[in-house]
């Protein structure tokens, strides 16, 4: 985010509400504004690897707010290709 100057984020995660709340708190503490957040509400990294990449891409396109600087797709278990 630093390299691009992004401050306003749309966030997509596979996480459950409690994990998302912690993520939003940390990002906010670091000076980012969370425009919106969307989730697949999954509580297992193993299950997150099973989310099809086309479903991740579609969710990212639907979620990304035009006022956001970037879409942040969080979780190294997600197999995302949004290009």
C-alpha cells in the first residue's frame, strides 16, 4: 500500500466476523480507511483453499468500491487471480 499511496481500502477475506473485526482494527490503527469489507465467512484455511478463483474474482469485482484506492484480498490461503 505504501508504494501505491493507497489509504482507502475495500477488503475481501475468507474470514469469520471476529477475525475481520481484528483485521479492520489493525488496518485502521495503521492509518487506513476501510471503505467496505466482504467475506466468505470461512473459519478454516483448508476450506479457504477450496474457494474457486473465479468466485474470488467475482466477489472482488462486486465488492470493490469506486471510492477505494485498492482492493485488498487478505489471506495467503486464497488462490486469487484478479487480473
